[in-house]
């Protein structure tokens, strides 16, 4: 098929550390809910990633992988907490490497951002004991020895990912997960070396990065996912300039790239935008069932109203994190990746040529059309995400997929056509 748009800057190479990517287009992390109950790679997990490779996606970033059992955030989440996960990693990465694609493992710890009963957690920890206003989860503050152990967990998990064939790792330090909880004053009220000043609140992240670097070596690509703003109105959240300082310090330490998003889960929906009735319906049928009874009843009654209000506050908009990413791009010499509602070549190209970011990452549009990268290059139109966020609402409840009643069947038809085409070629 002729590559109608192949001259676009989106399809020109970019380097992350010593790793050369064939284009400036990245599949951003999306929770898969396709691992086994004990966090291992499954056939369903590999099946989800195969079309991204067939479509030529330059870099794929997995959904968040828990580094220890206490850091698991949803059911059927992939883990890197033990050596028995390595063989599954090898199976996944070998499949990816049959194409030109590369794959990074995103590593995280949920901290307080979890519904404990959904994953069987009895002990929820965080930087401090700040209650999560959405889930009602009340964590306890980590002890110093526990912080040290979690730092080791991150490093050990990264080494397992390297041994399993991943081309690099991404540290998840955004979206209100544990590292983000340490960075943010609202969720970090400690008075020891990990709390108080901006430098102290950054210390946990720096130690995680250094431990991973020590374990994986000087040339192994390490990137980070970081908020461009915490988006926590009336609470002590981080602003863009403070987060740029975090990224600047990590660049000095040797970080290879940064991906910019926005918000904590307690922020609402600034990090997805779009429409939310299908999303909230999926949550009510899934994760909300594990909430305490009062919250479960409230969500069950008011989710349609919450959805309508959310539709107004967080309207669909392409490139909605570019206003943050540009500040990182101006301040850093390492690549800045921006995620946030991209779905057309023009949007991506404008972001890169306008020097607002160095590369773009895409999540929901690739769930709708896993061959999106190939379709952008050829000029062919595939299934188009309408940002209904049903995929987000079903995390931990159903395997990640497009659940829109029109777009979802279009995707399945595309996948069947691809299988038939491959069979014909063989």
C-alpha cells in the first residue's frame, strides 16, 4: 500500500537514549485487564498487542505493571514482582520484536489510589494518611524501611523487565499513583527526608530512578510519565513550573525522556476528556461494586448526573496536554512526549513541528484502531475513537477493548480482515 503521508515529521526517527525509534508516534500506556489473576502474561494479553506491532507502531508502552503485590491497583493487572513473570515477558517481547516495534514496561505502585477489596488488599499505604475523596480509601503513612523496600521493588521489577526483553522502562510518576503521592504536597505531609520541601518530596522518585539505573545499567532506556499539572483545585497540588523542576532534576540524573499527562484520579477526568456516561456505567458495574456500601449506593444513583456534568467540564479536545508539554520542551534537552486526545495526523504534526513536544503518544485512538500508525502513513481511514471512555470505565472489570456500540464492531471487522489478509498472504 502506498505511504501517502510518509514524509510527515511524525514518521521521522527519534532517539530515546541510545534506542532509535522509526517514528515520533508512541502507543501510550492503557491498563489491559488481560493478565492472569496472579499477574502473568496471557494469550489474551499478547493478542491485544499483536495488531499494534502489525501496524508498525514505533514504540509501545504497556499498561501499568505493579512492582509489588501491595502496589496492585486493579484486578487482572500485569505484575513484575517475582521472577516467575519473566518467561511471560519474553513471550510478549519476542512477539513484538518480530516487527519493527519496540516495547517499554510501565512500572508503578498504586499507593492509596486503589479500591482495596477489588484486589484483596488489607493494608493500603501512601506518603501520608490522606484519605482519597473518590474511593474513600484511607491509607497509612509508609515507614522509612518500607519506603526503602519499595525502592528495591521498583529496581528488581525493572531488572526482570530487562531480562524479559523489554527495550526500556517507564516509571509512572503521574496520575496520583504512589510516586505522584510523594511529589504532591496535598498527599505528602511527612516531616522527614521524604516530605516538606520540594527537594525532599522529590527524593523518593530520585531514589527509585537511581536504583533502577543501578540495576539495569547506564545504557538501558529509562523514561518517566509525569503530570504537567496536578489539577487539584482547592488542594495543594503541583503547578507546571514545579513539575518542570522535577523533570529537570531527573534529566541531570540521566533520564532519557519524559511523557506529559495531567491530574490525579481525585481530579476527576482531566486526563481523558470526552464524554463519560458509558465510562461511568462501566465503573458502576465494575470497580464501584467493591467500594464501601454508602459510596456504592451514591454512585449507583448519581452516576448519570456526574456523567452529564463531566461532559461539560472535560469536553473532548485534541492535544489537551500541549499547554503543559511546551514548558517541558523549552526547559529540557531530552525528548518530551505528549499524550492527550490526538487522533489525526494534522494534530500530531502541528504539535511536533510547532515545537510543543518532540513526540506524541496515543492511547484511546489506538484501542479503537490498533493499526492507526499504518493508517496515518497510508492515508487510509480506520475506526475512529469518539472518546466515549467506555474502555476506561471497564478497567479491571472487562479486558481492555473498544466498547462503543458502533466503533467497537468496526474494530472487530478490521481485525478479522487483517487475519484473513495474513492467511491469504501465507
